[in-house]
């Protein structure tokens, strides 16, 4: 059995154990706010009311500058909160809502994971709002806070394939807080034969902004209670340090290390004729494919129905579009229906205006045994034809058989290859 496959099995068991630890530790103390009858539709309606918004698209948003006076100047003005205070659950009632099933079902009768990413993003925002208690809040007035998704940390999936006709439950709580940032951990479970089975877990990092979305806003401190809560909080601290380290060692800032340079050199040597001293011609090795031949692109025009509460394109919509494009790219590359195993960090670099042209490019950047690492690069094209990066998405897919090896040709592709290799090794537990 391949060493990568062995590690994959160990990684899968690790994910299941982490679900049990986190859910067990939190559910034992956070049961007061759960309501099994709350649906995601209720959550969306509650968010609209909380923000003082109404249904229906309006090109110009209502003026919220009068709410600025309610915002505190520092954290000491806000009461500390616990993880229990923000714990919530909501259900996607697929077992009883036929219309909803049509929206979520795939052609194989499974659930569209992209739709679930949309729901998780919306749910995470609502959970984060539960954490904020502002003594300056005027009764009857909308909240002066605007919460935006900054990034989504690594998302791991269990082996359970979600069905389109069984209820799915979202649960979550605030797991770490900075001065103006809130980390929310969200789980998905599906009811199978009367029991809730784990699907996935994701960590969302939210930025708190003022009512006009022009500056950061301070939020309540998080005070861990039990030993388990302290462990969860320290996990958030660890993720923050890992992100800082990852940024400092980015291939945009540092040259590849010695081992990575050797990897690229070995690939180059395998693609040239050893009898040609001028490296005149490159030859594709057997059971391999040039990286340039396994790419896929699309262009999306963003409509008002894709907006969030702030008239920007909803981050969950971007995640869904990118995920479905990556799956299609993986299918065309491998000729198999790929199984999504992991999603690495998703960063939201720039908001996307409604009416923008959004271009997405999917690249198979790295492959090993029966796994493929796929990057989706999203960019906005403005009216002047200028391109601006909005997101980079990294996906790890598993195929039923060994896949062709991806071979870079240019230095640019070589850096994409190494970046994909880094993401693959981290999600597979090969490196920390």
C-alpha cells in the first residue's frame, strides 16, 4: 500500500477523532442556545433584521453612519463572552422540503458541496454576531457592526457522502477572538438512520468593521472556561501563528529551499534528452501531462441574487463557484469523478461588486499517487479591463486510481507546482 494512502487513512481517522473531541467538549457545555427547529432560512431572516435590512435589491444601501456613535472605543467597554454564549445550531430540512432538495441535489443524488459552503459562511456570520454584546446598543436600532469573512481555514471532509433527502445540521461557536477579529468553528452533520453523522468542519475568520465598513471595530474578549475550551482557544492561537509563518515563507518572498530546488531540477532532467547538451527539446515522460494541458477557466457575471448583506458578492457564492470549477477540472484531468478530501486556506483579498465580471482559472498544480492538488485563482475584471485577484482556493481531491503526474514547463509553473506540493503535504499531515 502506498505511503501516501496509509497517511491518508491515518489522516481520516485523525479528522474523525478531532470531530469527537471538539463536539464532545463543546456540546457538554453549550446546549442552551440550540433549537432543533431553527432552519437556515430562519438564520437568513434573522440576519436581515439584525442588520436593519429588508428583502429586495437596492443599488444604494441605506445610510448607516448614524450608528457609528454606538460603537465602543476599546474592548474594556465590552463584557467578556464565553464559547457557550455563541453556540448555535440550524438545520437544512432536506428530508421534508422537496423544493430545497432540487437546489442541493447533484445528478448522482448527492448534495452539492458548494451549496453547503454557502450555508456555512452565512451561518458563521450569524454565530459571530451572537458573540457581540454591546452595552451602547440602542434598542430597536440595527447593529453598528459589519462582519466580513477574511479567510476560511483548512476544511477536512469525512468519508460520509451527503444525501440530498436527509436533514443536515450546522453547529458552531466562536473559538478565538482578537481585538477586531472573530474565529468561528462550524460543523456539518447529516441525519443517517436516526443518528447525526459528521460531514465536515471549517474555521472561519471574521473581521469586525464599523457600520459604514470604513474601519475596524473592537469586539468582546473571549474567556475560555473549561480546560477543553482553553485547548480550543489555543488552537486558534496556533492557527494564527501558522498563517503568519506561511506568509513569511511564501514563494513570493523566499526562494525554494534546497529540497524543493532538487525536486524541480529532477523534474526538468526527466523531460530532456540526456544526449542533447543544449536542452533543446523537452519530452513528456510516460503517464504524465503538462500542467498547461490540465487547466480550465470560466467567466461569471455576478447578479444581485449573488449579493451579501452589504451589496457585495457573497463569499459563499464565490466558494461554490470555485469548488464546482475545481471538481470539473479534476474530472477532465483524471477521467474519474474526484472525491473532495480537503480545502486549504481560502483568503478573501478584495470585495467583489455586484455586476462585476469574475474570471476563475483552475489548475491541476500537483499530483501524487491517486491524489490531485487543484488551485482556483479568482480575479475581477473592471470596466477598464484591469484584473485584480480576489481569491485563491486550494483543493485536494482523491481518485479511484493513480493519476498522471503533472509536469511544469516554465519557472512560473514550477512555483505553482511547489506551492501545490506544500498544500498537499500539509493537509495530508506530512508536514506541520
